[in-house]
């Protein structure tokens, strides 16, 4: 640029720095930042966030943390995005003790740099992914003490951890403690049912689901769909129908996947449970629910064999 009597500005440097970061040439990008300082130019916040992410992706966490000091030295105050980027990088690389220490630093900050629901949930996910669900619970307690309410994503993360590690008693205690704040019993127990299914604890998931019905709770459509599909897949077509029927009789039939109706109907026809199949067809007609392919062919085939087509 000197050849054209042009002085590079911040925008010019930022473009080159970001290109270097994309190519994982982090040391060169830091060299340009130092060069900028010599002519009283400094990167903007977007560039600092990009470099922070680059260091984190490369596992260079100490360098990423050191960048915060560089930013402050340049008069650029780190914002919540920078802190969250660093914390996320620490959790992804399993540096949870470092992440906890950094979380403590954030908790002492004022304004927008204080931890929010995303920050705490990131920490909780980090511990759960490392099989440390009970330590994730401590982070949840810190979150609660800070006046930050957990959301659905938070509960999915920690309940998944409890179920995978077999801390079922803690899972039920957690629901009792937090129910009624932002989420109701119905929602939290539905999340628990899904977590139990993901953990392969099928009997416990069905037990919890039936307990919800017995107590007058309304399971989510997703939880209901997954439970019924799981029962059918294990050869319990009639049991799946009876569970479906219980939901229907309660007057609280949730938004079950339309695919469930087709799978259930095909299974009932295949096993010659035509009384139940007729009842299901009536419900489907009233609800304007169409049979999905390839189940249509299966149902017609079994009706032909039985002479009921």
C-alpha cells in the first residue's frame, strides 16, 4: 500500500487478520495486531471474537485467555460474546476447572458480561459430556443463586446426565425443586421421559410416563410419540394401542406425530387386532389424519388377507 501512498487502516488490517484466522495462521494474525499497535491502530470487537474462537478451536486456551488482557490494553472492553466464546472453548476441550475459574471471573463482572442462561447451560453441558453430572448440579445451584432461571435446554442437558449416570433420585428431586418457576411438572417430566429413553432406560421411561397419566399430567407430543413407537418396536403393538387409548380417553391427547398413527394401525392389522384398528381409524378420520406410505400398502395387504378390505 505504501507504493500507492496509502496508509492501511483498521478495516484493511481486520480483513487480512480474519483471512489468516480462517487459515488457522493464528500467530501471524497476532503479529499483525502487534504491528497495528505500532501505528496506533487496533482491531475491532468482531476481529477479537474471531481470534478468540480461533485459539479455542486450536486448543490454545491460555492464548485465548491472554487475548482478553491484550484487548483491555488496547482499550477494547471484552463483551459477553468474547467471554462466552472462551468458556465454550474451555468446555469443549474438557478444561472444566479452568472454565469454572473463568465463570467465577464473569460472575464478578458487571453489566452484559455477567453470566446468563446460555453461559451456565454451556458449563452444565460441559460437565455432563464428561460424565460429571453431579458437578453440573453445583453449577445449576450457582445459576439459581445468581437469579438466572434455567430453561428447557438447561434441563435437557442435566436430566440427560442424571439418566446416563443412573442418578434417577436426583432427577426427581430436581423436578420437584424447579417445577413451577419457568416450566411446569408436565414439561419437566416429559423431558425426563425423553432423557430416560435416550439413556436406554426404557422400563423407567414407561413407568414415569404412566405415572404422569395417573397423576393427570399431560405428556408432550414428542414424549408420547417416542414412548408408543418404542413399545411397538419391541413387539407390544396392543400395549402401544392401550397407552394411546389412555391418552385419548383422558381428553389430553397431545400432538402425537402423524407417523405414530400409521405405524400403530399397520401393527394392529398385522396382528389381526381389527376391533382396535377400527377404533383407531375412527379417531384418524375425525382428526383428518392420513395414513403415511409405506404403511398404506401394509394395511391393505393385511386387510385383504383377512377378507376385510
